[in-house]
C-alpha cells in the first residue's frame, strides 16, 4: 500500500506531457510543431452576391447580353498551406463554383463544380529569392494581384478581363532594398487570352509567356507598380474573345470571328499603377495596354487599352491601407465610401473582324459608387451602384441600349 501511494504521489508531481502540436487561431486556424519544423493553416471565405439591372431589356435570344437579376454564391473557397523547415512552402486553394452563364451561346450554368485556384510549392530560404512552381496568379496587373478580400468594391474593374489570371508556371519573387522594392517574374503556358482562361488548361503548344510585376515604395504610404507580359501565341482561335463587364455582367463585345482568324504571334501587355493612402483616405489608378498579333485579318494587331481611377474614404476615421483589412475602431464596425471610374477601349475589334459592328461595342466605361460596412476584420457588406455606358449601342431582343444602370451587393465572410 505504501508503495502504491508513493507511485501515485510521483505521478501527481510529474507535469503533463506537452502535445508536439500547437493549435491556435490567427486570421485562420493555424497549427505548428513545437520544434518549428512544420507550420500550417486552414482558412477560407464565402462571398454571396446580388445583382439587379434597372429596366433590364428583354434578353432571351443568343447572345445573352445580360443575365437575370439574381442572388448567387459568387465564391466559396477553402485554402490550406504552410511551411516545412521554414524553407519550403505550399498553398492549395479550392473553389466550389455554382457555374456561370455562357452568355455568347445562352447556355445556363451546369451546376456545382470544383475548381483548383492555387496549387503550388515554393522554396523560400532567402527574402530576396523565392522560387514557386505550380498553378498560381500570374503577376502582370497590380489590381489583379491584390486580394479581393480587401478591395473597396464587389468586383474588380472591367480592365481585369484582359489579364492572364491563374495559370501553371514557374515564378521567382523577392524583396530588395530593405523591402522598398518587390519583384515577381514568371513563365507560364500563355493560354490565358482572357482572365483565368488558362486555369487548369493543359498546355496546347510549345509557346510560353513571360510576365513581370514590380512594386516600389518610395514613401511609407505610396506604392508604384510596373508590370507587363510578352509571349508567343500559336494559332489560338479568336472566336472566344468575348468581353463582359465585371459588375453588371453585360456582354458588350460578342466575338464572331471567322474560323481562319486566330491570335498568332506575339501577345504583349504593359501595365502601370499607383496607390497612395494617408489617414482614412486612399487613391488608386492603373492603366493597361495590350496588343495581340493576328493571322487571317486585314489588321496586324488587336489593340486594347484599359484604365481606372479609384478613391475611398473611411467615414468612421480608421486608418486606411488598400492592401490590408480594415480594423474597425468601434464595436459596431466601420463605414467606407468609394468611387471608381473605369474604361476599356478595344480599338480595332470591328476592323480586325473579331466582332461584328452591329449590336456590339468596342468601348465601355463605368462609374461606380459604393458603401462598405466592415464588421470586425472578417465580415463585410458592400452595396454599390454602377452605371455602364457603351460607345456603340448594344442590340437586345426588344430595343437598343447605350447604357445600363444597376446595383451590386456583396456579403463576405472570412474564417
């Protein structure tokens, strides 16, 4: 009995064995081994959108210039990633997509699909040199590379349709000069003739596209960006070059290119952007020029110019950083107002034979005013009004329209 009591006393004095894994929450569920060899996280977000177009024209014949007023799950994503031995990193992001209309053919969404957004591994031993391989967002446009979680509007500008989006490739990136200069350079398949068209697409030829994005911080609250791309395209059909506005989802350029017309030769993009912020205010501006060589057309190149200017202000007085979540000072949250003017000009689509002049427009401009309620760091509600104007009237079933106005709302939850 004495021996048993002594053994129990020893067990009580022994501290409980620590778990080799530490789990905690910080902008997502995080876990790491106590020896620091492995660190990981699990996070995600939901974005519920609503859209209505005032006095929407009758629109049932192909192509669908607009889609029905509706509420839908814009994005539902799960993401995991982490590091191993602090030198190797990975990210794996899946999106549950409810499907989108094919507005050119009128085909309705086919149902829920699972899409790979990001899937890459990276070596990151040195801050000035990181090497990434897999599928990721291709660096070219500053607006596209910045996260939609923190942007002031429900959608990016119409210019965003003209960038590569996500593709498989190889990237090197890093920071120099005490973090005052950041660079991202990549080589990818070059299948992304429009945003995300190259995502998950097997390489169809031997040609590749090189892209570059530079961020310079001359002042603590100013960022200057330069980006661009150059690639050789091999007989890519021009019949899929459909341009749709990002906010009201209006098909303003329906490609009807004849079969012999292809993108063949060099594709070039040049991008410049500036962002500045001070106290509760921020401004952003960006311009993108794109040139695609054509085969089978009287025009040698298809030339496109897009740009936007944005201003935002936190009414409740919090400090604004356009690349970070708003941190409300009050328990009930923070309010932000924002305005944007954007324009896209496909300068010679009609002359090149990309689209018919009747019923289409080569130019679109949009004015957007939005109000966002940030409730804590992880919940936001945005309501915005958008007016889109088309240089050439669009043909609907029952009438022509040179402008449309509507509302877009976003409910976003991060976890």
